[in-house]
């Protein structure tokens, strides 16, 4: 993505929606690689990733991409992932795009709400006579090194494939421009995009024919689009209110057992001082310990519902020294022991 947008010495810790690594995992199965094991290697648990509010730091996603690239030996692995994206992969945003009246409306929805999927980039839509240019730029504070070429391939590939799915089979852009380095073999890119593809570009962009962008779509559903627009707005509102909390919870869940990271560790990973982190949490009427305690309670209930997880493993994940301590805490939270609640749920 572009080097020319929003230069800043301040580092930004971008996040990505939790369902995205699940798509990567499914695609890796295509290479006969156990995707769930790969997720575990970077600290991602599938049951947690599937929860709507879960987000992962871009650094975690990049580690996953590096492993995927190394194990598959496929420089086009990002394009493979794009083929596994479904409307559900982006939750309400995916459904809203599919229900849009035209491709132009779908891309406008994506541009306006891109941070629901990932907040590492911004998208612009520019009509240029007979063409429309869709450009993607890195967000302020996100360096080129922080964004893997596979991530960009997957996102641009998803954008084109989604357009093809909802408009007509065989539809292709006029050209695609990628900021990534020229691959050894550009054939996979040419095969997917079905148009001229240029590498080492100043920024990532897709050029479409304007006429195609305004054609009515068979998948259009104004009512469904409106319903999902409301869900997107609610999600982004929660994200705005609790962005710091979400990032904090994501870091804690990616570094089990809970509580292993000190407030100094957390602050360092968020690129701020412990004092600044404490102040910003106080502004939200909470504290590191309160976030940790409430996350333990939420995850305790979630993990107890997963019958395959032993109580001792749950106790360890939550950061308790002994299962008996976990049992006492669980009974204090939910008025029942974890074993009794699990048995009741099974019955």
C-alpha cells in the first residue's frame, strides 16, 4: 500500500477482525496444512476468533502470514485465501456489500466501513471519466514493513472476486496495481484478476469501467443492506467506545495464561508508557485489573461451555495457580461450580 499517504513517526497498532485468520486457516487446508495448528502457533484459538467482538493485532496476522508463506512455499498464498472469503467472513459488512444495489454502492460501503474489517488502511473511490479508481492506502503510523504482501493480495483479491460474484461471472477490472514486489511468477495474479497487473506501484488500486460500477445487481436487497448497515454502525460505535479495551483484551488472549503480561508489557506492545495506558483506561472508567478480571469471567463461561476443554486447562488459561482457586472464583461469579454448570448444559 502507498508510501505517500499520512507519513508519521508515531507507530499505530492496527487490528483485524477475528474471523479473518479463520479464513486463512481454511485456505491452508487446501495445501494439506493443518490450519488450526498454525493458528495455535501464533496464539489464536478458533473459538475465540469466531466471536464477533474479537480483533487481533496486525502483528499477529503478519506472523500467521509468514508461517503460511514459509510452509506452503507459495508466494501467491494470499490469492488462495481470497478464494475462501464468504459474506459471513466479514460479518454484517460482508452481507451489506452483497446486498448493495450496485458495485459502486458496495465499494462505498466498504470504503466507509473498512475499519470494521481492518483499521490498517483507508480506501478512496475516484471517478475518472469512463473509469473508477479504487485506491487503498496505509493508515497513518502503519509502515510498509507492518503490512505483509500476502495481506494486501488477499484483500485486493477479495475485492475483485466479490465484484465478480455479485455482478457477473468472468467480470474483471481494466487493471490492477499492487505495491508489492514483482513475484517470481506473476501468472497466479494474472489468472485471478483476468486483466493487466502491475507491481511495485506507488499504491494499491483497482481500475474498473464506470459503466459496470452502476449496473443493478441481482443480489441487491435494500432491506437486507439497511439492516446490516445498522449492525455495522452498532459495531463501529462499540469499537470507538472500547477500541483500547478491545486491543488490550486481544493482547491478553494472545498471551495466555491471562495475566501473564504485566501492565508494562501491555503498554510496551501498545507503544505507550504504563502511565499513559493507566490514564487512558481511567478516562474510560476502568483499569487494567478490571479489564483482566472481567475478561477472565467472560472467558471462563465461554471455555466451560466447550466440553472438550478440561477444567484444569481452563484454570491454566485463566491464570489461576490451582483448579480449586478457579472453581471458587467460578462459583462466586455464577453461583455454580464449572463442573455442575457443564453437566447442566450437557443435559
